[in-house]
C-alpha cells in the first residue's frame, strides 16, 4: 500500500499524495529546502573539520564541539534521505531528523565533557 509523500497516510490510489493540500505543502517545502541545502553542507563540513582538528590535537572537548555543531545543523536543517521520506512521509521524516540531531548534540556533550 502506498503512502502520501507529505503526511504519510496510506493511500490506495495511483497518486503520490492524499490531497492537493499535501501536494502543495510538499512542493513548497521542497523548494525551500533546495535553497538551504548549501547551508546544511557547509555546516556539516565545518563540524567535521572541527572534529578532525580535535582528533589531530587529541582533545575530546574539541571533538565533542564538532559533533555538537553537526547536531545543531541537523536540528535546524533536518534533511533526510528519500527512503526515509518514502517510509514515513515528509513531515515525520523531518521530526525524526530533528530527534537524531538532538541525539547527536547529546553524544557531543558526552564526548566533550566525560
């Protein structure tokens, strides 16, 4: 059984969305996301470089900071894979992305402070 690409409701038709409202919201959100993908990539690269510097300098605190930066990026810009969107719908996949970002921040705090 197919699911709506936006809300994740089960649909039996050959359409990708359960209603026109979901289709319009999905299109609007995808257009907004496409303009923000460069910020996501830059944020992840910065977090990785900070983490890499922490590995080179053998500092758990700096490694934790890099992980926290990546977690903040994931919370602010919760991009998920197309497979996750197909499984859960766009709305729920963004929630899962934010939850994983919060977990990443928690891991960064744990690595940096413990």
